């Protein structure tokens, strides 16, 4: 089922949460190089590029935890994957880009010009912002960083704007619930490595129903976030936080480029001349100079699953992220009210030129749904039809949903469309 706001909202706040740990340089560059695909997709919306606020934050939250009043002890060497205090603490990063302030603002004025707080090309400026480095904390906390960024950074969030949060990471979320997870080697916690994030933050029906089972070598199946974990924060509160920022949950989308959630396995590898239990990589690809890998994003996938029809994710294990970024752009575009159809429709009358779909279209406000009839000849509003629009709808058959109305809909209206597919 596709759903779009019935009225167009051109204000869009976008937060990119980017992993800055030691294996991310190639992936950040991949994001920067292919970011124009994201901007081009947004620019194809009727009315052009939305009025955007665009910010970047890293996953480095040091040794802070959601339920602890002060950070835990430092880990390792700062600048070499070490963690200390609150890290970058959800502060928006510009990385020397020519931006006035801490985030990009690009807003269309009534005379058609755009008011910008940066100099140069939007994609080029973002590319500089996105290269946040690869020296950050190896206990990545993307969900915590997201929340801290949206709680702070005054002026970034606009009350009536749409909100999109996009993640780029090659390891799973390790948002700490208490600083105990950063404690030294012990029989109870095991070695001080990020495998603790998996052992205590993930549960698997097959081979990982307990923390001890998660610590054993072998494949794991049916894995998801451990929502009873004591040491790693649950993902549900972050969904609730995002939804709570807006009066309408349909104003929020999330997207990610991350490690494939499957397969999931635990193995032994030699690290620093010691055999250690670790999470096996779930995917790999040949980067510019090295073989790049990623670990399964199990907790992140569980987080995305809490946003049905408002989330998308792609594998980070690919040398070209253009399609992944285009998909993120399409999701954000749909959030603004773009009615382009991104799925194939069945043609139920092949004898008539064009695609003749069989669909149910409804206007939904809260729990109330009003069915809209298909347009006939002559056309009598309210009714719906499908039209070709190659200029604004670049995928598949370039089709979009058009609803003819007798009056403007309630601003909270969401139009849903369910169709027979091939």
C-alpha cells in the first residue's frame, strides 16, 4: 500500500547520522560522491527542491549512556577508535564546509529565489560535511546521537516541517543503557570490545535466546533487538521519541544504509594476537583500496520496522550507493506529498491504451477512512486517476496518482492507495 499526504508540505528537515569509526572512510566517500542522486530525486518533486534544513551528526557518543547521569571510563586512545566522555554528543558537524551556522538551510522565497546559508553547490557542500572522518568511538551509538541531535541544536527542527532521519553505518547500534557496558574485562561481560553490543543488545530465536547463547560460536537466526536488555538501550523509545516530535506520525520517515541484517553468526577471530569471540561480517565489497566489510544491522533493522511504509534501508556493501540514495530520496519525496508511484501496477484492461489499474483509494484522517471513486468520463470530483508524468516521476512507468477534489482536504489527510500488482 502506498500512502502520501493529501496536501503538499515543502518544509523538510533532514538529519544524517554518519558512523565515524575506523572502517568508514570509503563508505563516507561513497555517500559524498553519490549524494547528487539524492538531491536530484528531491528536486524532481513538483515545485522543485523542498525548503530544507540539512544537518550531519556522528555516531560518537563516547562512553555516555541513556540511563546514566555521567559518562563511563574512557576506552582506548582518542583519535584511534577510542571513546571518552560524551564524544561529539550529538552536536551538528560542518567539518569546515562553507556554511553559516551548524546546518545547511536552503529555503525558497516568495519571489522564487532561494535563501541559502552556504556558498557553492549544495551537493558539494554536503559532501564536505559528510566526510566526518574515521577516528571516532568504536562503540557506535547512532540512535542515541539522533536523539541528542534533535533535542539540542536550536533552530534545526521546524514545528510544521516534515522530518527525515538517515543513517550510514557499517556496524549495528550500540546505544548504551548504562555505563556498565563500558566496564573492564570480566567474566560477566567478557572482553572490552563492541561484541558486547551484540551479546547484550540482540536476541535470536535460533542460537541466541540468552546472553550466554549469544556468546557461543555459530549461526544465529530470527534475530532482533533485545527489548529486555539491561545494558543496551531498547529501540522502541527512539521510535516513540521521533513520533512525539510531531503532531502526526506520518510526518516522519527514517532510512538507512547499513550492513545486511542477515546472515548473523558469531565466530572467533585473532585480534591483537588474541583469539576473541566476535560478530561475523554479513557482507563485503571491494572498495577503492581495500576489501570493505560490514556487520549485520540487526537492531537498526528492528528500529526501521517500527515505521511501516515510512522506512527504507539498503546494504552499505556496494561500491556505488547511487540507487540506495535515490531510494532514500524517493521516500523523502513521498513524505512531502509526491504522488509518484514507485511500484508496478497490473494492467487489468490490456485492450485499452495505457495502464488501466484496479485500485482502492481512500482519504484517511486519524482512524476515519473515506473511499474515493475512480474518475470516469465525464470526470466528476471527488475522484482519482493515474496519469503519466515523466518529468516528476522518474521510476518505472512514470505514473502518479491524481485526486480531483471539490474542496481542499483537511491538512492531516493522508491518501492511501492499494492496487492489484503483476
